[in-house]
């Protein structure tokens, strides 16, 4: 009986944590200058972490979106 209760508790905790929506802060750069900062950007699609949303050009100056 204790194992059944423990298993139920583990499943309930996993469900509670997976239902939380994670938000990120994303900064938009153009020509090396910070243009805009968006807070509370929600993860969507196949993104599992904030860095999955980043799209920064490797060329200098920094251009694109960087999320944390």
C-alpha cells in the first residue's frame, strides 16, 4: 500500500511541474546595439529551454535575438 501511495505522489508531482509554463527574457540586437527587451516570452513549439529561441548571427556586429 505504501508503494502505491508513493507511486501516486511521484506521478502527481511530475504532472504539477510539467504544467508550469516557463518564461524567458529575449533581447533583440541590430548592428551591435540593443534594440528591444521582451520579458515573459513563453516557450513554444519544440523549444525546451530559453536558448532554443535564440537566433544570433555569428558575424560581427551582433544581430538577432538572444534569449535567457
